[in-house]
C-alpha cells in the first residue's frame, strides 16, 4: 500500500502543473477543474497497475480526464454555456483581463474536440506536435492541420465575440 502511494506520488509530482493546465482548459463550461482533477486522480490511483510505461503517466491521466468529462456530459445536458457555469459555480482564474480569459475558454469549449485538444496540448500544456500526434494516434501533419484550423476558428469566434460586445455597449 505504501509503495503504491509513493510510486503514484513520484509519477504525479513532475506532471502536476501540466495536468492542472489541461484540466483548467478542458473542464471549462462543464465542471469545476478541481473536481475533474480529483476524480481523475482517484481513478488513476486505483488503476495504477495498468500503467506499463511510467513515461506515459501524463497521457494516462489525460485519457482518464477525457473519459470523466465525456461521462459527465452524458449525465448532464445543458443548452446554454452560462447555465453550466452557474450550475457548477465555475470560477475563472484571476487575471487583469478576466473577460478575455473567459472569452478564450468559451471559444475553446465550442471548438471540435480534436482541434480543442490539439490547441490545449500545444499552447497551454506545452506539448510538441510529435507528442500530440502520439497521444491522438494521428500523423504530425494531421495535428498541424488541427492546430491551424483550431486557431482560425478560435480567432473567428473571438472576433465575433468582440464585435458583439462592442455593438452591445
């Protein structure tokens, strides 16, 4: 029991920050990121024996977190993103540009899953295209296309949001 705890902590500590950034970006609009982290870590701890390659522990966590979100999405279906945020009491990170951060996370939540994951892994978590390709079982070119298209669509969504806010004031 003690050995399992020590092993888990030794695998988790180096990837904590990357995992937290991933959860913040992916859970936005669906559930509080800390809940996602805790649920994922509980599952990961109970299934630690399934990790064959300790170098891929972070990917193991990403896979569990993605399934937790998918299961949560099946349980609760809200029509409006604002209802989800209110129901889950989502708190945005403290930043001087809080509305811009909120707009960015909302935009990310609207993107198709492949594009959103590619952008989160690349821009927020800091993975290379090669690492993303390995995780998503895609070619590097497919990941580059997802990044390109995701950035284009995100820019369009953010621009539309800016235009709406400007006309509303």
